[in-house]
C-alpha cells in the first residue's frame, strides 16, 4: 500500500489533531490505533471527549473545519464508534482502493 502511504499519514495527522483540539478534555489523552487486516489498513483515534465530529459544510469559505471532508475523500471507509466514555473516529484504506468520497455514516454503538 505504498501508493496510499501519504493519504494514510495525512489522515492519521488529521484524526490526532482533531482529538487534541476537540475530543480530549484537559488532563486526558487519546489513543491512536493502526492495524493491517489482510489487504486493509485500519486507522482509529479514540478520545474521551463528548460529542460527535462535525465537518464544516462544503460551501464554507474558511479552510478550518474541513478535515472530515478530507478524510472522507481520501479513505475508502469512515465512521465513528461511540463508547461509554468517548468515541473512536476511524478510517479504512483498501489495497488497490480508490480515494473516492464515502457516504456519511451514522455512529454505531459499542
């Protein structure tokens, strides 16, 4: 998946930055998980913050707040898993997959 390495790095950076800026209450940390599952790469960032990630509307003129649209465009799948405390925001990259926008998904319980 060398051809997708830069996309994976960019998404890891975006997810970690979002966790620091929006998902981690003061004094708490976040966890980054990267797994290779056959021909898939799973990247998830878990934090202990409340709320679900929201992207700025595509029509917004500001550059801030558009990271989730970037994630959806680069990854082959995107989602949020809610936990008793916090959530995991995740993306999946498929070997040989194309970077097309993924339809918005509803959060799943865990």
